[in-house]
C-alpha cells in the first residue's frame, strides 16, 4: 500500500506521517483493519474518530442532545424525497484525495439506488450538516475548510452550545472558506437546499433540543 509522505514539525523533532488516500482508507476497511460501521472518518489523510459527545463528557460517548438532533434531521427524509433528494445521516461523503468525512447529515441528490456502487461526492450533495457540542471548534476550523475547498454549496452547523444554526454558503474553492455566514436563532427559519433551486424551510427551533 503506497502512501504520500507528509512532514510535520514537532517541538523537539521531525516525524514522518503518512497521509492515506481515500482509496487506501477504503482498502483498510475491506481488509478489516478498520471495523466497518464504526464512527471513523478520513480527515487530511488521517483516520479520526468522530466526536459526538457533549461538552465535558467522555469523548467516546454520544451526547443525548446530539442523538435527538440527528433523529430530528432523519425525520425530514420524506419531505426531501418529494424534492428529488434523500437525506443520509452519519454516512460518508467522499472528497478525494485525502478526505472522507461522515457529516451528521447530508442532503444527497437522487435516491439511494443511485449510490449502490459509489459514495456521494461533493457534486452529489446540496449541503452537509454537523451537529456540534464539544466538537464546535473542530467543525468550524477543520471541517469547514474541507467542505468549502470541495465546493459543497452549503454547510450548516447546528450549534448546541449557543443554540443557533450557523449557515455557511458561497464556498471559495482553494480558499477554505465560505463568503456568506449567518447565525440563525430559534425564532428564525433555516432553508435547507434541495435540487433545481428548491429547498425545505423549517424553523431553527425544530433543530434545537
């Protein structure tokens, strides 16, 4: 298995780290090196365990509010199907060469049958959604540039700590940022995009436990 070498300068020495490609990551799952279905994702070529915990809790746990919010998002499935999309929760979005995150939700164009032989990529999704508590800073500073560079049109962070939905749009590819940023409080509406200019508008409070 070949790898791309990345040099990281540590305080007292240089170490050589190996950045896995998406294909190599898939091969590790096929060979049983990584257990399929576990909450791992590939971020900048490194296998990372998703943080779904509440602030102050063990990072190996999943926060109750996080669970509630993902279930609430999943219930939107039938409405997106009528708009020519489907919603997937905690499943991969493939962003080669070095990223395959598993956002808490993604709106994927077409039905599930379209993806029997492949994972959805950036061009297949209208938006991705992360539910953030203890992972808030990570989702803003690590995940956001990946999604923007990949050209994913809209990125939502359901910010459980501050009880707002952060909406990022107008991605700057190779710039690692979104030009438009909104913070939507409980009394405001969130427009989640579907296909052909359509979308689903829901009150932000329905996504906040």
